[in-house]
């Protein structure tokens, strides 16, 4: 029996430290690219409204998406947005372009994934309270309810766990982070 347990422990160690260390972050980056990159880039494009000047000057689209209640109160007039609101709109727009690109490239992956975790949390809070999704109980959902398809608690929790794999495990061997590490001979 001891030999069987030792065999299991050796196999588990091999899977965790040899296969898992390379496979999990690489797979997490691939899934992020396959599932979320286009979603976030398209979302950022809606904030630009077809005009690249909105990379440096916020648009009413971004105002309406990020601060829906304030935008409605201001009749969607971006000139009524505060300096802080404008800064948040620009930062959010840039984040939707830059953070997914960094994750896909595997460059500064831990920071980019941590930034995306924060982004998903803010996005969820904006959806719940700004767009009043909290009024729709099915959107919020509940854990341990046997229905794994609510947008907020179920799906976004999985998004965050996927990103946390990258925060804690890094980008994996097929990444610019690994290339930099080898180039700089950092262990």
C-alpha cells in the first residue's frame, strides 16, 4: 500500500510541478485570448465611437457606459462630466485595449492580469449599480443555487479565477515575460 501511495505522490508532484507549471498559465492565456480579448477590444471600440481622438478625449459613449446615471442626468453631454470622470473614462478605455494585449503577449502578465481582475470588479459593480442590473435577480444570481449561468456571481467569478491563475503562476514558458527573464538571466 505504501508503494502505491508513493507512486501517486510522485505522479502528483510531476503533474503539479512539471506539467502544471507550464500548461496552466499557457492555457489560461490562450483561453483569455479566445474568450475575452475581442469582447474587451470591442467594448473599448464602442467608447471611441469610431473616432481615434477619443483615445485622449473621452466620448459620450464612454460616459454613458461607465457613469450611466451621471450621463443620463447630464443628458449624455460629455462636457458635463467632471475631470475625475473623464480620467476614469480614458483609463477604462485604454485598459480595455492594453491589458488584454499584454496578457496575450505574456508581457508584464501578472500586473496585467491583476489589472484585469480590478477591471472585472469595477465592471461588475457598474453593471449592478450603474446599469441597475441588481434589480434583476437572475443577472446577479447566487452561488450554490444549482444554476451556473448567472452573469455576475457565476460567470464573473470564473473570469477572475482564470485571471488569478496568471497573477499567481505568471505567463508560462511561451511568453515575452519568459523571454525577458531568460535574456536578463533572472531566476
